[in-house]
C-alpha cells in the first residue's frame, strides 16, 4: 500500500513539470530575440499623411489674390523613412496635391490674361508630387520606438495632371455662367520647390517655397507670378 501512495505522489509532482515543458516548447523563442526592423524609430517606417496650407507672400503686380482659405494647397500621400543613424534619416514621399489660387476682383488693375472682372476667378493645379527629405532628430538620449521631435529639409516636384483657369459670373441675364480653360498655354505643367517641416509625433508645421513658375510667358503674354509660399500643418496616420 505504501508503494502505491508513493507512485501517486510522484505522478502528481511530475504533472506540472510536464505542463511547463509543453508551454516552453510552444513558445517562439526567436520572436523575443530578433530586433524589430519596422516602426517609428526603426530602420524602416511607412505611414500616410494629410496636410493643408495657406498661400502667403506677395504676388506680381496685376495679379491680386484672395488670401485665406481661397488660396491654399491640400495634400494627401504616403511617406517611407529610412533611418541612417540615431538622429539622421532619409524620407521619400509620393502624394496628390491640389493647389488653388483665388484671384481678387476689386483690388486695382489686373494684368493679362486676367484683365476681365468676374464674380469668382481661380487658378487650380492637380499635381502628382514626389519629395525627398533629410530628417534631423532632436535630443541626445534614446527615445524608444517613437517618432520624436524632428526637422526635415525638403525638395519636391512633379507634373501637373490638370491645370485650369475657371471663371464664374452670376449676373449674366441667363443665370450663372461658369467657364473653364483646361491647360491654357500660360499655366505651368510642372511645379517644384524646397521646404522645411518641423514636427513632433504625428503633428508638424510645414512651409514650402515654390521655385518654379506657376504661370509661364507665351509669345503674346507675360503673366505675373502668384504667391510662392505655402505654410500649414500636417497630420500623420501612424
């Protein structure tokens, strides 16, 4: 009888040990030892973002703008970041940009080809843009797997998928009249420039300066240049 109880006690003690070995065998040990390669502060990081900025700065004589929400740029795109060192990274963007200039109709004379007055007059660009950025992260202490505070030096450019000059006249005797010139010869087919982005986490303040002309001269026209600065905010989706 004593031998029987000894065998029962041994079986009870062996059961937890066998269970522990079974759990250990089911654990993926490599998952805990391999260093992650993706994430906000890893070697590779990709995310979507959207930005909105207002046109700022003076325009050429004869091309008065309506500043504020009427003259602005909206962007939606994706970004891939390569970390080169602890506080240095390279970013590449591909995005859609919609740039809109609203022309004022009551601020002095207007230059050709915008001499006629309308109730509403806009210049719009639908653009596919690529952008390269050099990112400098602030701080000297390890920040963990987060984006942190950063400054990006930017250079961008791309073709205008559509460039339109649109006018709207409401009091014509025949109701509202809207006329659009698609890709007129005085509107540029490519836009590009440089910029700065100062951010912390998913929020950033962005300023861009357009180096290329938005309006190009033709044989008969030499249109003035609209404001080159766009300053606004960016939100990233991490």
